[in-house]
C-alpha cells in the first residue's frame, strides 16, 4: 500500500504527501499526522536515524530476546553505560 491519497487533504497536505511518496512510501501523511504502515517500518526508521533521535544512546541490537521476552531495540546510555530497552508501538 503506497502513501495515503485523500481528497480531504489541503494543498499543503497533498504536497507533503507527494514528497513522502517519492522519498519513502512507508510513511503516511494524514491531516497533521505522519504515521508508518507498520511497527517494522517505524523500527527501521528509528534504526536508520538512531543517532539523530537519541544522541545519548548507543544501539546495541534490534529484536533482542531476553528470557523469552523480545525487545525491539536494545541500547545503552553513553553517559552511565546503563541498558535501555525501547519498545516500539505503532
């Protein structure tokens, strides 16, 4: 499913929607919201831009399993080396 096309979007919304469609069809622009098609797409986006989003964290592993529990992103803090688990929800 490509980016969202809706008749009710404003001219600016249609322009943004078109830009997202050209650059990344995994994003959906609807009104004032930008959404992802799936949690996997959101996870990939976070992984790609991880250093820009979380400047104080270091990504260790994606989809890491600990005692039969899966965490989406396993990280640690640069300042105090403390583990951080990020759970992605769409």
